[in-house]
């Protein structure tokens, strides 16, 4: 079954069309990777998928329920109980320490006693390698740590679907590999589905069950999809010059945009 | 409207007005849904904001109150003395403090210290996508961030006003004692001039000013735009908006109290 179905998505800002005709399915238990150069609209697409930005055109369904269009607010609210999001910037709550950040969703949506919440938050932080930074404030940690803390927060309620916007950008290779292992272990142990934006070629090949490659110049007048399929297949078979350039060259340094 | 263009300034004013209405709508919705979203309204946040907005403003409020009492007493003593009426300085200072200056100045201090802080805090949260993070968790920023701040200032502003009133009366008393009046005489004069209803009316106004200044600060923060100057602009808008709204409301209260014969 598809956990996400997107059809005909387009996004315009003013008279600029960032992308159009973007359609794809994410199957349950899949790691779905979004690829594409900086500024091609990956974060914008993710904002559409999590219901922060109503698409100019097209429809999105999560677990079979349409979350776009009129009267979709209750479906969107229900869908939000099922997914966690890590923003490209981390978006940690600056007034709370890392443990507080992870505990907030637990406090809001579970009846766990305080001690239990704290224990869970510590466990989630340990999963991303931040066990000893629980009482630090977001302003006191590095960008890579902030991303990992944001992942821990997204994991707090054990959602069946996770959106991660460039989780490994700015991480050292060892931590990035650990993160890949965490993603695969969640997929295999719990059947968690993922939508991951990443530029790390090694990571894409290691974790990606399917991928969608966007490009700014997919259409004469707009960006869009230039390739879709399992990353290994694209790497072996795609003839699209941009796709070839991506897979044949060493991965570019992760673009921050 | 074919063939007719709306001026950009008019359009901007219209956008501001509708934005304000939308915000009021969101506030009302959040209040109505508060029983359902009870968890998102954290009393610990109310306490923290009350401490920031109230307790930490006390030195400034006391200083300003005492100075205003002193200055008013001195200034009004000059014309009053010509009629040999300087005991009535106590009447003038106490009534104007309790009814007008206490609530008004407290609200102005609140707008400068707290309204701007609210705008900067929420504006920074917006720029850092923290508000988006709340939204995707299914949390309501108005219930979680705005209502506790409004509740805190609603509670704290009357207390600040009371402190301002007290400090002002003390300042006035110092001057009057300097003029040779005894403390009991001054006290009796104040009690005769100002009534409890003057005090209560002032405190009620202060509560309204406090909530409105907080709401304007939070709205400025939530509406923060993009770019490096956006948070600063939001803080400025919060202070200006807070002070203007306070004065407009004060005018409305003046008419209301006049009608009620208060
Ligand atoms: N709210 C917005 N208003 C106008 N333009 C936007 C907005 N959000 C994103 N864009 C533009 O959309 C394009 C894609 O941005 P983004 O999705 O962040 O790219 P990326 O693929 O690097 O994540 C960029 O050119 C960006 O300037
Ligand atoms: Mg991006």
C-alpha cells in the first residue's frame, strides 16, 4: 500500500513556477529519496507533503486520506499524528534544552508521567548519538548536532512515517553512516517509511529503496521530475545527462540551500 | 475592478487590517477550543512570562512612578500655591495617577519592555521555522505561545499599575511633606479625593491594556517577514502598535466611564 500518493503537484511563487507535474508514490516501509540540485524545490515539495504549503496544483494523499484541497483540514490533522518532520534548519525550540525539545511532543500527545517522558527523550537522543548533550540549549550546539536532535524529536512518538530534509548535510562521514544505519534499522524493525532529501551518493545507494530526481530545468518553463526509480537502477541505466552527471561524479559537497 | 488599480499603500493597509482580523479570529478560536487543547496551554509558561513581564519590570515601574509623583506634585504646586490651595495637589496627583497615569504608563512600559520582547521571541521562532515545527506536530501556536503571554500580562499589568500608583503617591507625599504638610493630613486629603472605584477602574483598564499590548506584540512576531531586518521591524511594530492601541483604548474607556458616570 502507498503511504504517500502525490499527483500532478505544482508550485508557483508569483509568476515563477518552481516545479510542475510532480507525481510519485511512496510505498509503506520504503525509504524514498528526493534528489536534485540546490534550489530545485526539494524543501518546497516537502513543505507541500507535510501540509505547510498548499500546492498550487495537484493532490496529496497520506495513508489513503487526501490532505490537500477544501475540507482536508481534519485529514491533515489526523495525518500529522502519523508523521515526524526534520526541517533542513533543524528548527529546534530555542527556549528548551534538547531533552525538552524531544519531550514536548510526548507531553502534548501522551499521558506518560514526567519521569517516563524524560527517560524516553534520553533514549531517543541516545539513538542519534546525543546522550550526553540532553541538557544543552540549541544555541550551544553545532549544526550537525542540531539536525540529529531534530531527528530525535521527530522520532519521539515513533511515527510510522518520517520526513528528513538533508539529515546528513554537515555531518562527519562516521556520524552520517550511523544515521543511515538508524534509518535502515527503523525501516526493518518497525516498518517505518521515510522521505529523505539528501545529496550523499553513498547514502542514497545504501538506504534508498526508490528515488525521485528533480531538476530546475526539467521543463522549458519550470522545474520537475527528470528521473524516478530505484537508485541502483538509475545509476546503471539512466541516460539523462543530469542523472548521469550526478551518479558518475563523486558526490558534490552537500549544498546548503 | 477592470481598468482600475488599487494603490499599493491602500492594498498594504487593507492587508494589515485583514491580518489583524484573522489574528483576532485565531484568538477567539483558540479560546473556544481551549478546553480541548488544554494541554497546549502551559501554566509554567504563564508563570515564566509573568515573572519576565512583571517582576522584572518592578524597579522601572517603581522608579518611574515615584518620579512622576514627585514631578506632578512640584509642577502643580506652583499654580495651586497662588490660590493658597497647595493641599489640593494631593487631590490632583492621586486622582490622575489612579485613573490615568498609573494604567497608561504601566502599559507604555509593558509595550516597550514586553511587547517588543514577545515580537522578537515569536519572530525569531518564525525565522527559525520553529512555528512550522509546531504546526507539523499539530500544535497551535496561538494556544501554545500567544494565550500564555496574554494571560501573564493580563495578570501582571494591574499589579504593576498598583505599584506605580503607590510609588507615585509616595513621591507626591515626599513633596507635600517638604511643603510642611503632615502625613496624616495628606493621607486624609487623598482618601477624600480618590475613591476605591477610581483605583478599581484604573486597574481594570490596566488589565485590558496588558492583554492588548501582549496580543499586538505576539501578532507582530507571528507576522514577521523574511530577511535580516524582519525581527527588528516586528519589535518596532509591536512597541508602536502597543502604545497607539493603549492610547486609543484609553480614549474609549474615558468615554465609557463618562457615560457610566464613573
Ligand atoms: N516562500 C517562497 N516564496 C518565494 N520563493 C520561494 C519560497 N520558498 C522557496 N522559494 C524558491 O523556491 C526554490 C526552491 O527552493 P527550495 O525548495 O528551498 O530548494 P531546495 O531544493 O534547495 O530545497 C528556490 O529558488 C527558492 O528561492
Ligand atoms: Mg532544501
